[in-house]
C-alpha cells in the first residue's frame, strides 16, 4: 500500500471536464497522447514523474486516490473544484495599465502568462491601454480528471534522493550519488556549472532532502580539471633517416666572393718652397 510521505512514480493523462461533458487535456506523461491532442511541446520530457504523497503538493482528490492505490494499479479519478485547484476568486482578477507591462519589456497579448509583482497570472483582455490579468490558478473552478498508473515506489534512501533531484531539477541520472550512513555527497554534472536553473533549484533540493530524508550532512561537489597538453608526436625513425639523407645530399654552400682590394692612393706630394706661388711666400723671402 501507498502511505503518506511515500514517493511514487506516476504515468498519467490529466484533463479538465467541461460543462458540456467534453474533456480537454492539460498535462500528460505520454508523448503520443500529447501529439494526438495537439498539446505536444518540443522541450518537454515525456516520462513517468515522481511525486510525494500526503505533503500537500498534489490536489487533495489525487492524493486520496493514490493512498487507495497499489504499485502497478491503473486508476481513473474525477475531482471536483473544491478538491482540485479550488473555486475561482474574482478578487484575483485585476486591471493594469499597458504602460506597466511595457516598462518590464512585456508586450501584453491575450493568453500570455506573465509575472507581475511576484505573482503569476494570465492576460485575459487588452483594450484601450487597459490590460486584464487573472491571477487565479488556471484550473481554478474546474473539474479535473486523472487517468494514472503507479509504476514504482522509492524503497531505498538513494531512490528518495534521486526522486528529489528529479522533482526539483531533473536529469537525476546524471548526478553521481555517494551515500554513507547519514552523509551524502553529490557530484553535480558539468551542465549545472553554468545553468541558472540549478542555482535556484539547489536550495529547493536541499530543503526537500532535509524534510524527506534522515541525512545529517549534504555536500554538492563541482569538479574542474586542468587539461594536460597533448604530447608532441615523435616522427618515425624512417622519416628521420630520410630527412638526414636529404640534408646530406644538399650541395655545400659556395663561399662568398672576396671583395677586390682598392689600391691605396699615393700620398699627395708636398710642394717645395720654390714651387709655392708668389703670394704664398713669406715677405722676407721675396
């Protein structure tokens, strides 16, 4: 049996039940169902999902159905609004000016989900510079239906740890978990080192591990390795021998030609006194 505090994995298709009796798919773990109902999302991972039972994280009606189920059971449950997302609250529908959205670089469009003042809501109308935004849960006031199967239950401490990682972040199989009694060491994958989502999710992971496990110490490890330089490739002995032969076969360089010696100019002959011009003789010699 499933009890409060258990973590189980579900496959499910979830619908809203319209007043006319028709059904509209709003969530599923099955890719083929999403495609059939024109609700397929490229970035979504369609696979069984871990959930915590009895901690107020699921609709009350769904938790009641899970507590009455067994692993391997396939069940169907229709849940009224009061046991699902609750009744709609007219006070949660507000009018905002278009300017408030443009200040946040948001172009208000009908059906757009936005975050204003820390609250998430959906734009339901936009006219004459006035934008109506509904902060109610999108499922508020609606009857919902789940067709689900419990595929397995976390039975070991490591199962619970990996389930928490999957619920709060995803990619649980990429984390390396080392558990020794009440001390946990988790080596995070390289993706987390630059993922802003992990920076936020890590605090939720820690909070859930404290609540759902008996761990005393938790460590999250990031590893950075210095890559060794690739060794230079040694040339084969044959290639080296060929290079040596090529060097030896090269003709010896010719010596540079010697420059011809320039003949020295004979020293200029000194003029004797008799050959000095008249004007250069001393007055007493005239």
